[in-house]
C-alpha cells in the first residue's frame, strides 16, 4: 500500500500549500466576491459554511482527490456493509445500524441486525413510556421521579450531552442526573437531595466490569438498601444497559430489566444504542426517534453524497488540510447555544480517543500528525475568556462555530445578540484589523501594535434552523463521520482505544498500596514511591 505521504494528491497538496500559504482571507474574499455563497454545503438541516478557511477551489479538488486515492468511498461502503474494519479488535463498526429505519437491511456475518436493533428500541420505548407515565413504581410503591445514569466515557458523555442539549424537550417532572467519576463526590452530590424510594438507577456499561461504574453502582445499591433495607428493592430500582448479561446477573440486576447492545457498537459511538436509555426516558420515545432520524439523515448523506458536497467528508478533509499541511494543532468547538455546553466535552472523546493514534493499521509508525486537540466552551462565554489567544496569540487555531436561527427561549433580543456575536467572531478572526485601520480610528501609534488583529484565522460555521432532536442527531453524526474520514486518510484505526489500558492496570496495582494498614514494599520509580508514601502519611497510614 502506498504510504500516505507518497500519494500524488498528498504531494500535490504540499506544493499547493507552498503556493498559497501567503494568501490572506482578505485577499481570497476580495478576489472572489461569491466565495461566501459558493464554499458552502447543506444536508440534513445543517448549513455548513467553510468559506473562511485558508483554501481555494483547487485545495478542495486536491483534498477530494486525496480522499479518492485513500479509498474513502470503499471504506465507507465497508463500514455500512458490516465488515470488520475495527481490525485490532476484530469487530464490525455499525453504529449506523442503530438509527436505521425498521425496514432497512444491514448485515453482520450474514445476519440482518436491524430487527434486533428495533426489538431493543421497542423494549426501551415501553420502559420509557412506563416511567414517564408514573407507572414504574419503586419498592415502596412510590412512582419513580428520579433517574440516575451511572456510566463513564462512552457510557456517560453521549447521554449527558444529549440530555443537556435537549433538556427543553424533556419531561420536567423527572429529575435526571449522571454519575461518572469514581470520586465519591460525584455520587454524593448527584444523590444528596434524592429520595431513594423514588430513584431509579440505570447502570450503563458495555462490559459491566468498568472500575468507576461498578464502584458507583455498588455505592448506589448500598445507598438504596441503607434506606429501604431489603435486597428485593434492587429489582425495582436498578436497570442495566450492557452487552454482558452474566455480569449484570452477578450484580443482582434482573436480566429482564437489562437492555442489550452488541460488540459492533464502540463506547464513544454508542449514544444511539441502549446507552441512550436515559435520553429516551427524558425525551420520550417519539422525540428520541426524531434524534435517531437526524443521525440517519446524516448517515445517508455521508454514504451517498459526492465528497465535494459531503459535509462530514469535507469537514474531515479540512481537518487534514490544517493538521498536516498548515501545522495546526488544536481545534476549538464553539457552540453559540447554552444547551450545547457539554458538546465540546463529548467531542473531545469522540475525536481524541478515536484519532489519537500513532501507528497505522499495519502497525507501523505514522510519518505525519494525526488527531488534533479539541476543546471549547459555549459562546459568548468563551469570548470573555480564551478568545484573546485565538485572535492575537501566536498559534493558529481552527474554530467550529455552531449556531441556530431560532431560540428555544425567546427573551427580548437575547438571541439576535448571541448570533450577532457568533457571526462577528468569525468575521473578526478572518479579516482582522490592520495597523492602518487602528490608526485611522484614532489609536495612538504606540498602541497600534496592540490593537492590530492579523486576521487570516480560519473557521467553519454550522448553522441550523433550531436545536431539535433531529438537528442534534445530524450534528453528532456529522462529527462522527468527519472523524471516520480523518481516520481513513491517516490509515489509522479510529475505533480502538488501547492507549487507555496502561493507566488502568497501574491503578489496579497502586490501589492496594494506598489502602493497606501496613506500609507496603513499593517498587515504582522514586517519584511515584514518594507520592504514595506522602499520601499515606497525609492519611495517617504510615
Ligand atoms: C469508548 C471507550 C470508553 C468506554 C468506557 C466505559 O469508546 O471504550 O470510554 O465507553 O470505558 O466502558 P463500559 O461501557 O464498558 O463501562
């Protein structure tokens, strides 16, 4: 297989980058008055403006050629066909099957998985409807009013992001909380004002062996039994979402109260599997289906649209352009919507756990940068915090602005002000302010360098009519498939996460060294040994 950096399109992009690297967005827009109308794409309710990027039509042509040389089309087809493209774990990658309509056919090893997917969705819907109607009684007969999702990573970030994003549509009679951290403060704060008799725990864990989740689940059981005093209460107050029925049963949860999924659903790609149970209970089955339909609309767009007008493919290719040809190291996710406050955190896992890899599928070291660093905060808050560095710092940061035309909470002119700020930030980043302009405004000469904005700072803008379940689905699938596109170009596996293993193993060794009464023999490095001894001393366990 040709190495990525030897491919003709890669070589051409290198030469092209040298040719246009001096171009300023001011010039690019001045030379082409219709750029802002042309460099856009639209699908599944999302309008994607990528005109404020440092590129020309030729750049897009070359990036599309690179996608073709790397076999992106065949890789997309392989994913949708259920091939085992997660080679290091020998698994198919079929989150797209989770949102397929009832009649669709998507096969794994010759078996159509869509009927199984819908069978679970139907069970989830019946459960959600029962809880929402007050028909799921706790052990004492009181109806369930509080739902606590216990999970971490992919079993937490998607559900909490979706719950926060779609809170407007949720049943406000239900209190929905999320516990993820093994730090006991997370559990304590999430439950401190809840009545155990009215609280239902969803233990969400693909493996049902994850340290944090099982620790929190055991604490939840003790908290419940401490109040209700009878083991039989567990069946009325715990349900499980997992692929591991044996461990669920061992924990004491009745497997009739278990919602399953499959090994072809990766953790960070699982929010549309049964892992979305808390989302479905909060929103109701109909709204939840709208969310899945939004995902599916983007899935179909990604599967079928030509790359030059394919939103996730274009976004993924732009990420390659910056990461590999312009030396960009970070991407800021800037949603101008308070409901999307957890979206950057969700995307951090999706992007960085997927593409934070340094060997190719063949196991050889990559000779190029892979996944950039993602971070972000909702606007306008971020403007009063870190935007200074984006505007005038020494690093080039790509920004994704995300906004909606109508607000879910009309209040005076708040929304126009919010969106005016979003559009203004993208404009300021791209076009800046020259020293001449600063001087012409009356800025003294000595101050002008401080009040000059170089501009030429790239951004994408994603605009949708309204934040709805369907829009959120389309937006999330947009990023999922952008990540996939990047992974294909880099020839890495975006679906494994071996890099999280080592720390877990070492924590398993250290935990007993912290807890024991007698001073243990320590065989770590001198820094770790000293930290452990200091910890024990501070705890009075010397
Ligand atoms: C995601 C990762 C990881 C996983 C958590 C929780 O892609 O695999 O974040 O989701 O470690 O795992 P369990 O669902 O098995 O508890």
